[in-house]
């Protein structure tokens, strides 16, 4: 199986997975906005309705996720696994997500990081997506035969909160300072109205993005943690590094 | 101080530092060949004449380094520090290398990794270059006033042998499979005739590059270890990752 | 429970676990060949028929595994867990493998490393074997009462691909340069005919073993990663270390 | 340069370096006793007279070191570097120690670990010995030409206190439970009379060795931390691992 | 949800979880004794009857656990999960333990460390407790609605054996040298009569506590590994650190 | 030597070391303000005049440091080592700083972290202070005999920028939300007028402290990284942990 050719990759959608209706927005929403504003397709797979959270009914959370995705220019679907706060690492779940990958044939895939943090579902979904991206490539998996095998492009992890940032792992920083990006992202976070009874989540994310921006010498930036070594044809795309301070 | 603009960066030379006359070639020569074959300027700074090695006189080693650099399409200069096998981490050395950086105003800088390996000079030069890249930016350093301050582009480490690869650090892999690249690189390594009494060094490097290539799904690849998070304007350049096996 | 006495250990078989029919051969086949050529008993436990792979039917894979084990001078059995690409970390599996350990009473045990790599089954089997080796020692486990408790000798992990090598963990290197060892190993890998449509796997493993050999100053070597500190009666057996470069 | 042949290695002395007159005894004295009681030659190189310590004059410390080495069946010499509590990492020191290595032509070399601990001299001497072992191999070092190049056997680090144990590095454990070993070791530690005003050092070391022994299922054991992967001809010497609890 | 106020915290019980009837005593019993002798409430949750161990019937183990807890001044309850040596990481278990947390409303929570060690149940219970402490806070979890949400104070891990100590993680050391503490702790360990056929467990724990005490400059100390950064109002409580050697 | 008694510790000054005139303020100024507002003595030792920076003369920098320290309620002195951007790790420097420690007899000591970051002087000063705190304890150091030996209380590292935060090391968080603390700290940072041509430094630090505060559930917090395990008499002071998200 050859790596996906660049041309087909560029038309391939960006696929982001989230354990709860707001995880993608809080963890990497600025990057999503950056990409869709540049004309790229993005699709969200949300794996619960947030039904165990302190605030918001499943119906409200679902509506908020749809509204937020629309603001970000992304499509969204819900894939039920074990339910909010009940997620387990099971082969059946990886296969279910692998079937999604085969159906959508993404280039870049985004998933929550594997580092334990404020919600047990986050790293478990990270593991499931990592495994799903493997399984989607194997030609002989009986349960996946409805669709042809697919090798994704790079898999990146995002960190919903600072605790989820992998210690000692160098991220790539995506500059999200282009006009309009942070505004769209902020609106998308605030679309999760039920979670806004405390504004802290939005402030936390903007504070984090500003701190990364200060490192990078730009207004705002968000980190992604590559799962595998990135491959480049030459040094030409590698022109900037965070050496501001 | 703003990050170097992309246009000026692209015309800025690639600057590689080596502790001994053959370190750059053995550690990242394939990448150098890839870049110069694509038309980029490359310059080598070699910090000893290899005078403590088992084979080769300083004059032979110097001539070999010049021949090898020429084969790679690079220019080369020698900067004396403490001498082969005598290198220490001293501020005076960092300042000397910072003056070189100010004179050459490079984009990407390559240096030996900080990981202890078969020669004590390697990680020490890595430290000196890392510090020099800092010092070159500071406006008030008295000894550097002859030239204006300069902020380099990304600093990458290369690993002369596997022991020097930083454990647990994800490299970027540079695909060096383009026609002619490995042939030029091999010739450049073999130009170090005095070190060829054992062919193992060349075989080691080609074996390593092939193993990385197998991971990446290409013929040959060489790893570089970024010192700082890399910054990208979008996900567009991030289309390939080593997920072959 | 006393550590197994040296005399009984030496007659105890070497026991290797693999998640798929070719994992043992690709990950540590050179070491197996080294041991069996020296007269040691070796037994393989293979935990799927490779039925999810792109190439090869379960019947073909089973036949290839038998052929390959025979070439290596090892016996082989199949223990069904959840099936290829469906493996989960379950207590029932650990107990099943612990029963195998009690039946065979091995000295050294080899298992795939715990590091995530190209197949989710690999690290999971590593965890199951690690746990099974614990459970086999506990006197009161109801499901294991059919056989007396057994304390294994050292547990080592092998890495099917470079990604599975534990970062920052010092391996022991087993010199497999003795005459005939690599030839037997290569034949055993090639016996997995269905996986040979790409020769890359065999090349990858020989390339890795050569790179380790170059570090060690021998023709070929393979690494094993000890799970626990190794104990020696004196420094006498510790005469060689990889300091070639 | 071929690795030292096994036969010559076995007659090669064990060489241990210490920063202060009692470091070797406190850090790995049980292992020394184990080896000399088995007939192996051992030599100590002590790099200060302990003149900055709270207790003991240089003359007393020197006499104690001689007495202690004699009890352990080892010879001892003093090599002055910068003096107690003044040690720096300098190339001149590494060259001085490399000359010692060329003169003595040891197999196994023991040095204090590189991990910062209760005395800044400890990890610095570890670095100097590590570098000296490299330099002793290089054929062209002008200052070392009086003696032929020498490649040591394995380099191991010892930890004078628990803080100096490298985190996350698997040691090898040397069983020092053979009759008389701990008694000889204890006597050697107690020969440092000036340091006995508090008995805590001796108790600390015996407590540590007992804790390692309990892990290993023997009376007492001491850990060593290999600098490089150890190489074995087969699995035969690898029969025991610390899996007691 | 505000952090628990200091006054209410001080009256909140200390809650310790153990996988087997003696884990809490062996892993952190000295700390328990220290706290209860100072008048604090402590409660143990034991998650099996030790029915897979080599020695002791479930009835004996239960009686020993009750006797031991009484000696330590703690109350104890048994919560059945999968049974000794059968523990799995399941959402249902985390929810069961979260219900316990909501019922008891503890301040400090103690759990076995996440590091693999001599029993697979230990790190798994650590994961379950970590997750349970999260789930107890989420307002919408249907299965937990019988009791109001509760945010615990700090979560600390204890290490039943040295293997379970997280490498490279700085513990806090609790000084257990106050009169009577070690005596009570020793009696509590010895109350596990069925496990005393070998005295090694008790000796191992006292040896470990003495080694930590020697580091800390006190008679005995036990380490705890914080799960999250500890927060202090000022530097006033931070007056002592282990810098003895 | 007994650990400093609590009563004497509380009257002992807080001693902070900085490589440049503004490092202490930017790295841990909020904590200083918190302590001095509570009545504790604080003293700064600044080891250069910032003469290599892009902005500000040595005289300006010195005046700014005095003004800033006064705002923080701290005293300040300058100790010349090698000069700004020229710092080396030398025994003579450690001895000089050890003499300062003996003169001031501090409890808590604060130093820049050992992690390489935007200025090579920062981690080097961290090493020198760490060593100085050792040397200050040794009774026999000839150059220190003018003052009696002194054992400091805990040594903590601060991080001037995010790059200097030790990866994977759990900090303690000091809550600096008490009224007036952040205002005083901000004024102290702004007193470094020559460095204010870009406001980014102040914004970076406030952004960092807000992000830590969000983790901790308070307005602002600053992290410190303990060099050694902290010792507590009981669990009583350990009532809060950062578990907000």
C-alpha cells in the first residue's frame, strides 16, 4: 500500500474524533477553523452525547455540537460507543471507528491525546482511534469488508486541557493568527451554551493558545502531537520554529 | 525581532556544524545532498582536523573534508576550538560560533545531537551550537558587535551513530530517495579515504538510512531531531507520516 | 518459592509467544535459531491464525507457522484468544496463558514488547504474557489448580518493528553471528510465503540485525528488553558491551 | 579494533574510580569483595583526599583508603584532579584518566553514576571516566602516545546513595550473598573511621543491599547500571531475574 | 465546584483502597498509623479476599484484614470487583468505586500506584480509583445519582513494593518516626498471619521505610506519589526536604 | 547535622538567585510578593547586570533591579560571575555562591531550572546554585571557612519561560491570588522599564500564571519544581491538589 499521494490527500477531509460534544472545539477548534477557512473539508465524529456531565441534556448537547460544527464549517456525526463516562478500550469499538475511517477516507486524523487527564474517556478514545487507524489498513478484517482498506495520513493528538499534553513530546504548532480564525473558534466554543455557566473553559483555551502564540512569536497558536515521525521531501517547509524567548 | 520572513529564509544558506572532518557527512550527508541538488546553498563549519583519530593526518583529513564538501555541493571552513578530543563547553567557543552565525546569517542550522555517544566532542559541539544560536540574537554582546544580530531558522540535531539518537524524541524524516541523492552522499562519505580502512562507517549509515526508509515507505530517509516546536501556517505541509509497518 | 536452580533451568524450554503466525520469527527468530542450534528446546505459542491480514488464509498461515517453526527447530501450538486484530486485555486470557506456562514450565520467556506499534495485538499480548507469568506463580488461583505453580526465569520483550523498541531502555544484545544462524533465521522468515509479496519485512529485520551487529562489533545481533533486573553471581559473564562506535 | 577476547579479559583487572576516599567502598564495595574473593584483581583510582569533608584530615583519609582497599583485596592509587569539592569537567582530566586506563588495561570499569546526588564531584567523575574510556581507544591522541590504545570491557555506573540511581534504568544485580562477602565489605566501609562518627553511611548501604537482595530473592545484592547494551553469545548466562515480589 | 474548604477537609476521612487484604498495610500502613494516632479518621476499601494467594483462605484473610485495620484505628469494608488475580479495568468498577467515594466524601485518597509490579491487580486498581475520583465529580452520571457529587482532596499513590515506585517521580515523604507509629504499623502487618510464613514482606517494608528515613534524616519515612500538583497558600508548610546525603 | 528546626526556618530569609536583573521577577515574582506581603524576609542575588541584552545599559538594569526588588519588599545584591551570556559551570562560582549561602543562612532557596531555555545562563546558574547548596554544608572546604556550615531548607527551581519547565516533573503550585499579590508582582515586572519595549514578557508571565490558576481553581498560581522529595510530618498540610479540569 503506497502512502496516499499528495494530490488525493489534499482533497481528503480532515477527520476529528471527540469523546464528548465539545472536546474537539476546546482541544483543537482553532486549527479546525484555520483549515476550513482555507477551504478544507472537515468532519467530526463525536462518541457520546455528554450525558454524564453536570450541565446540559443529551438533546441540548447534540444541538450545541451541530451548531458549533456549523460555525466551524465542519460536518458532524455521532457514533455511540459505551456512553459518556463509560468508555472502555474494546476491539469492537476500534472496529466501529475503523469502519468510519474506511467510509470517509481521511487524510489527517485528529484524536484526543493518550495522556490521562480530567476525563477517563479522553485517553481511551485516543487509544481507540489509534487502533482504528491501524485496523482500517488491514485487508482481511471480516467486519470491515464492506469498504476497501484505507491508510490515513498523519495521526495527531490534541490536548483538551494542559494535563493532556504529553510531557517531553515536542508538538508542532499551528499558527491560528490569520484574520477571523480565533473569532470563529471562540464562537464555536461559546455555542456549547450549557457548558458556559462557567466561562473558564473558553478562557482556559484562549489563554493556552495565547501562551503558545507568545512562544511562537504570533498572536495565537495551537499544538498538535504527532503520533509518528513526519516525513518531508526536503527542508523547504521547515522554516519556522518556536524560539521566541 | 520578527521571525525571518519566508522569502529571505529560502535564500539563506543551510549551515551545518561538525566536530570532526567527517561528522556532517556521516550524520546528515544525505539530507545535505538532497538540499544542494535542489539548488540550496550549504555551508559546513568543521571544528577540528580529526587529529586524535586512529587514522589520517590533519592535512589528509582537511583535504578529504574539502573534497567531500565539494562532492556535496557545499562550502566548508574550519574553526579551531580546543582540538579533536579536547573540546570543552566554554562561553568563548559559543561566542566564536555565534560570530560565524552572524556572518553567514543561516536559515536552518544542523548540529550534532546532545546525546552522549562514541565521541565526547559530539554532544559538546551540539551544546555550543545551541548556545551560539541564542547568543547570535542578543543585541548587547560586546564581542559580537562587528555584525548585526541574527535569529536563525529551525535548529535540528543529527545523530552520527544510533547511540546519539535522542531516546523518545520523535524525529522528522527527510526523504532522500530522489535520484542521485544517495549516490552523491555515498561518494562524499567515501571521500574520507583515511577512515575507509574499515568500510563499516559507510555501511552503518546506509543501513540506518535504509531502516528509516523502510519505516517511511521510501527507499532511504534520514532523521533530524528538532530543538524547538516547528511552526506551520496550516496542516497543508503535513501530509506524510511514518506508518508503514 | 526459590528461583529456579540453574541446572533445571538449562533443561527448561525457551518459550516464545506471538500474536500472529510470523511475529516470533520476525521479532526474535535469530535468537531462537541461535539457541536451538546450540541444543536448547524452544516452543512457540501463537495466539491467532493471522486471519485479519491482507494476505494469506488462516490455513495457509497455520501451515507456514508450522513450517517456519520446524526450520527453527522449535515446536509450535496455537492458543485462540480473541482472534487477529481483536485482542483485548482480559483476565481470562492471562489465565489461559498462565495455564500454558504451568504446563510447559519454561525458563526464559519471550513476548512482544509493550510499546504500541504497527499492530494493536502486539503490546496487548505482551501485557497478557507479563500478567500470565505472575499468575502462574500464585498458589491459590482456582482455574490453574490442574498444574503446580511455576516461577519462570527471565521475561524478555522482543520488538517486531523498530517502533516497538522501548525508548530509553537498554537492551541486551544477543550475538547471532555464529555460522548458520542467520541463514536458518532467514529461511524461517521466508517460510511465511503469503507475507513475502513484499520482501520488505525480511529486509527490515536483516537490516535491523545488521545495524545492531555494527554497534556490537559482530556480524548480526538482536536485542531483547529485560522486564526485570537481571541477576548475576559475579561480573564474570559480563565481558562484552556495545561500544564499537 | 576487536573487542577484548574473553580469555584476556578474565585476567584483566577490575578498575574502579572514586571521587573521594570512600566512594568505591560505599557505592560498590560488596561487588568488589565478591570479585576479589573469587580471585579477580581489582584496582582503585581515587581522585581526591576528601579534604573538603566535615571529618578527617587528608592524611587520615588516605590511610583509611589504603586500609580499606587492603581489606577488599584491592590495590589503590591516588590521581589528583581539582581537589575535593572542586572537580570540573575538563578535557585535561579525561586525558589523565585515559592514561591510567592505558596503563592498567582493565576489563570491567566502574565509575560513579552521572545522576546528580549528594556531592557534585560524583557525577562529574562519572562523566570524566566515561570520556576517558573513549579517549583511551583513539589512536591519534598526542598526549596518550606513551602507551598503546586500549578498549575497555563494559563500563558500569555505581550509585553512592539512592539519589544517584538512574531513574527508569534497569540495573543488573550482583548477588553478594556468598559467604564472607558482606562481612569483608562491612569491614572495608568501617575502615573509614573518620566517617564513622555517624554510622548512618554503613547502615544506609547495608539497608540498600538488603532491599535489593529481597527483590532478588537472595540475602544481599548490589546494582550496577550498564553504560552500553551488554552483549551475550547466547541466552545461557541469563537465567535469573529479580521477580521475587 | 469549589475546592473543599480546609475546615471540612480536616474532618473528612482518609480513604485508602487496596486490591488485596494486606496491600494498604504493606504499602502505606505507617502513614495510616501516623494519621489515626493523630486523631484522623481512616477507612479502608479492600477489593478482594486474597483468594488467589498461595497462603490463607478468604475467611482467614478477611479476619486478618479486620484485625489489622482495627490495630491501625481504621474501619474497613470489602467491595467485590472481579476477584483476586482477575481484576480488569472496567467502567462498571470505576462507577462502583465512585459510589463509595460519594458515600464517604473523603479528603485525601490513597490508591496503589499505576506502575506494573508483582501483582497485575495493583496498577489496575490504581487506574480504577483514579477514574472513580473523576466520575464522583460529574453531576450527570445516572448510576451515581443516589448521592451528591463529591470532589476529593489530593489523590496519592502508594507502592506496595519497590517495583511499583514510579521512576523519576519525586514523592512526598511522610515522617513516621513519631513514637509508637512504627510499632503499630508492624503489628498491623503481622496481623496478616497467613502471609507471615515468610517474614520477608514485613522486613521489606521496614527496610524500605528505614532507607527513606535515612534519606530524610529521620528514623522512618514512607513515600507517597501525588497524582496532581499540590497547591499551597504559601511556602510556609514547605520547610523540609530530603537532602541528608 | 540536623534539619533546620521549624522555628528558626520561619525566621530564615527566602533566598532567590537570578542570572539577570529581571529573571527572579519574571520567573517567580508572584511567589516572592506572596511571601513578603505575609511578612517573610526575601533576598535576591543577581549574577550579572544584563549587559548582553538587546536593551538597557548595565547601570539602567541595576537601577531597575533595585527598584523592582524594593517593590517586592526584597533586598538585592549583585554577585559577579562571568558576566551576562558568558556564564560557565565552574567550581569557583559554586564556592562563591556557597559563601553567600553561609552568610545569609536561608531556609528556602529559589534558582532557575536546569532545563535549557531561551538563555544559556539560566540552567547554568541553576547548576551552580544546586552545587553551592551542597558545598555550603561541607565542613572542610578551605575557601568557605570564614563562616560556619549551613544546610538550607528546600531548594526549588523556577522557570523563566515555559521552555524551562521540567517535562514530566510535578510542580507544587503556590496560590498567588491573595489581594494585592498580582498587582505588586506586575509592578515589579514593569519596573524593568528597559525590557518593556515589548510588553510580551509581562503578558507571558501573567498568561502563564492565569493558566496555572485555572488548573488550580484559583485566580493565579505559580509553579515551583522541588529538587528533592519534600518531607511532611503528616498529611495535614496536603489538602489541595490541581484537579480542576
